[in-house]
C-alpha cells in the first residue's frame, strides 16, 4: 500500500464513492459523539457554528437542533446532498460544498468552528486548522475531534485490521509509521501543541470513549466496507474467498468479546480538543 499523500481530487472521489454508505451507517452512530462534543460547548440559540468536513451531519444536525445557526461544509457533494435531506426540517442549517483547506468564508465569522474526524485527516491538517482559526471570531472557539492514542486503541478500526491480518497475513494494510491520516493527531499532547502553534489559547484536550454497537460480523463488515475509503481500498485487493475468511475471523472476534453473542460494543478513545481564538 502506498504512503504517497492523496490529492484533493482523489480525496473528494474517495469520499464521494462511500458517501451513501457513510450516511446510511456511520452518521447515525456518530451523532452521539456530536452530542458529546456539543455538551462541552454550550452552543445553542445565538451561536454561529461552522462544521468542517461535516459528512452528512453528525455534528451539524444536533447543533442545529439545539438552536445554533449552522453552516456545514464538506468536499464531497453527495455528503452535502445527504446532509441537506437529513436537515430539511432545520431552517437554521445551511450546507455547502467547500474545501476545508481553502474556506470561501470571511475572517472572524463564527463563534465556533468545529470538525469531527474531518480536518484532522486532511493531508495538510495545519492548513485546515489555520483556516478554522481565521474564520473564528476573536474570543470564539475552535474544536477538533479525532481518534486518540493510535490504531491499536481504536476498536472500531483495530477489529477490522486485526481480522484482515489474521485471515490474509500478506494483505496490504496501511503502514503503522507514519500512521494512517485519521491517526496523525492521535497523541493528545501533539494535538494540543498543534492548536497552540495555530495561535489558540486556553487549549484543552479531553479523551472520551466513542462506543459503537455492532449487531454481528456481517453488520460490522457492511458498515466498515461501505463507508470508509481505507477499508474500501483494502477490500478491493482481497478475493471473494479472502473476504469470506475475514468475515469468519471477525465473527470469532466479536463472539469472543461478548461471551458467544454475535454482536459487541466497540470502544474507541477520542480526543476532544478545544481552544480559544485570542
Ligand atoms: C470521516 S468523515 C467525517 C464526517 C463527519 N464529520 C462525521 O463525523 O460524521 C470525513 C469527511 O471529511 C470530508 N473531507 C475530506 N477532505 C476534506 C476537505 N479538504 N475539505 C472539506 N471536507 C473534507 C470528507 O468528504 C468526509 O465527509
């Protein structure tokens, strides 16, 4: 598997391809994380909130339901279309296709600029963070949420990688060093330093657990392979027989986790980093 960084167009294409699966399966599971983030922000009526790399609305929709005036932006048009469908009863939520590395927005516009697993997986996360800082009002907050501690701690990802490695030992898994982009800011200290270096003050990083219940190996396989570009890329290189072997290993792993039951709760530590624009 190549470690070459993808271009913006390649990233757009990758997320376009999985957007329907992401919307169907992952956004409903991530809404709880969106609520957890919002509980820390007091972002209700009167708050203007930008969600960068919004997907189909795991943060933007609960924020709008709490009364915030929300702009959700994403590189992938299908994500934005899906988000708009989910938000059709929310007049205080607007959604636009936009590159988070080059926000087409004025300086000092938002009380809160937030991103869950969005900006932190850009190849140039620093550029995305700088843009979030630029469009945040002085005194406003910038919020970044991403996996904490590394792949080995994130069961949502680790179960899939481990099953592939067990069933197909020579499968093309992403290298551990450098880590896959979703884990580039997994170290809480590194994430904090990144926000301080971006000019923010009062930076805090809290680690919370994102718990996802999967009903069975088949359900977990369907969710992961339909919604994630890295998983899609791995699966595309496996034969049908190898894919069946991975599902069988997953079945064993989940049952072992839950005393023989087919499903399990997968727990992943997540960083919630919040800084204030001076
Ligand atoms: C893992 S998904 C997270 C979506 C959403 N924040 C959530 O938590 O459900 C990453 C999202 O970032 C978007 N994305 C990737 N690169 C982007 C960029 N340069 N500008 C804006 N969005 C981007 C993708 O299209 C995708 O919707």
